[in-house]
C-alpha cells in the first residue's frame, strides 16, 4: 500500500497555528547562530565588520588590519599589527610541489577551479594538517591567507609563459599580489584600489560560501576541506563569479548605444539575470558597490580606451536598470558590478576576477569557522517529505 505522509508525521516542519509546512527555501532569513563578525542592514545600504562601517574601513584601514580585526575581534595595536604583517610576509612563498602542480593544470581551466585544486594540495603539504585545535586553525589560516595570492599570481604567469615574480617583503599584502601578478611596480592609485578591493571583499556574513565552509567545519573536518568547499561555492555565477559574468555582459552589450535595446530584449523580455544586480540581503544599493564605483570611474578615466568604453556601458546600463521594474522589486547594484571594472582597469583578465574575491574572502570564511566551531553543533537541516512511503519493492524482471 503506497501512502503519503500526513503533516502530523513531520511535526518539526509544521506551523502549529496554520498547519502548513514551514519551508525556508534557500535558507532565507534563518539565523544559524549568534555572531559578532558582520552586520548588514540591507534596507539602508549599511555594512559593518566587527562594528566598524565599511566606509571607514575602506578609507582608513588596510587589508592586514581588517584581517586582524575580523579574525581577532578588535583593532590591533601598532605592535600587534607589525607582528601580524610579519607573520603573513614570512608565509607568502608556496612549496615547489605546488608550483609543479600549477604547471600540470590545464591552461584553459577557469582559474577558480585551479584554486580549488591548489588549495586542496597545499592542505596535503601543510605541516599542521592534522591539527584541528583552534591554534592549529589560526596558524593554517595565516599560512593560507599569505599563500593564496601567490598561487593565483604564479598560475597566471605560468599559463602566460611569463617568469614567476616572487613575493616582495617590502610590499603590503594587496600590492604584493598585484606586483607578482602583473610583474611590475604599481602606481599609488593602483595600490590604493587593490587594497580597498581586498578590504571590501574580506567578509559578508553568512552567504553561500561562508555557509559552506561552516557546514564542513561543523562536522569537525579539517580547515582546508572547509576552504576548498568555500571556493567551490564562490565559483558559481549567482555568487562570486558574478564579477566575471558582469564583465562578460558589458562586453556582450558592446556599445553604449546598444544598452537600452539589450536590456529590453535580454532582461525584460527573455528574463535573463542582470549580473552584478540583486542580492539576497540588500534591498538597496550595496554600500561596497558605491565605493568600487568611485575607483572604477577614476581608473577607467585614467586608462581610457576599451575600459573607459566598458565603464560607460556599465554606467548607462545601471541608469537603465535603476529606473526599471528591477529596482521596483528591490534589485539594485551589488558589489560585483563595479568591482569588475576596477579589476579590468587594474589589468586583471576577466576569468581571474573571482580568484581575487577568494583571496580576500578566505578571511571572512576563517572568522566564521572559528566563531561557529567555538561552541560547535553539527549543521543538519531537514526537508519536508512530499513523496510516497511504504511502496512495494518489485523485482527487476517483474517491472514493466
Ligand atoms: C544574488 C541573487 C542570486 C539573489 O537571489 P534571491 O535572493 O534568491 O532572489 P530570487 O532569485 O528569488 O529573485 C527574486 C526575483 O527577482 C528576480 N531577480 C533577482 N535578481 C535578478 C537579477 N540580477 N536580474 C534580473 N532579475 C533578478 C528573479 O528573477 C525573481 O523574479 P520572480 O519573482 O519574477 O521570479 C540574484 O539577485 C541574482 O541572481 N543576481 C545576479 C547574480 C549576481 O550578481 N550575484 C552576486 C550577488 S553579490
């Protein structure tokens, strides 16, 4: 006898007052823990890391200080910051075995898929790989935060047949990354832009990739497994790859004159998603996008040529979208829209954009892993079962 379950048989899913199942598809608005790391006010364009506004951090802080803040919960003293910077600088170089691996990875791969493989292998080589204590996590985090930029820069140079540029101890984290990647010294505006970008991307509450890292950590798995999971989640175009897709979209539009026609055809008629727009939490302009936009404009005007054209396309497209039904639904510009122009203007090829996101977001992932597992509980949600039960098993030769 086949039968369906009655609601009483899954009482954990049922609202006692209405008798209807409570389903939070996409885990929307479900709080999985208390936290002191990050607060987003999605209706008023506000974002705070450990209580400090993103505007102040972008203006006054830098990646290393923000990293210390996110991981430790307070702003460091001068000595603490110097000590922290030194620890990161000392861990920048990657093992030769990882360089050998980078040389074997197919050259036409999406760079995020390379990063997933390389971070996993780095974990195999980590001297403290079996240590899942808090100190073990913290030490591994410092090593990984220091090494991820080197992995990305080396891979870029390997697939482009360029000499590796080794870390420069005199440069800060963000500047050193772009120096190793591009193989040249940076102008002041470039140093400022890349450091601010890293601050803006360092953390963003319990998003899909942070949740993935915490789910994995909640099983008491090792640090690298969590981070590899986070990289996998970030690689999707609805999450971190949106900055890659945003740039591809600007290129596809091709000219300012085509913006309105393209928007009508693809977004309004064919219901394609506008990349770099919309957010699960923000129902207002993403405050990070506002800061990225300023850098995008400055850098695009400074460079001129193709990237200035792209900036103009993005500008017009934003204007059109913000006065369309999308904005009426609360769909506004998000951080990936303008970061795409900033990264493009800094000379980073489009398919690498998301790796820059990951280099920075590893900090937020680590903060959440440390916070959640301090008082750990395995993450194990339920599903409301709407299938059948007690079906008769029919042997294979009797099935029609
Ligand atoms: C980020 C994102 C996945 C959030 O999704 P979400 O909170 O689950 O929202 P939903 O997917 O339920 O979308 C709600 C509605 O808005 C629409 N919508 C959301 N974002 C949209 C976008 N960027 N372009 C067009 N329509 C969009 C959906 O089609 C849906 O419409 P419907 O109600 O008619 O079905 C979504 O906004 C998106 O896909 N954005 C583009 C990718 C992107 O920029 N991601 C980076 C985020 S930082």
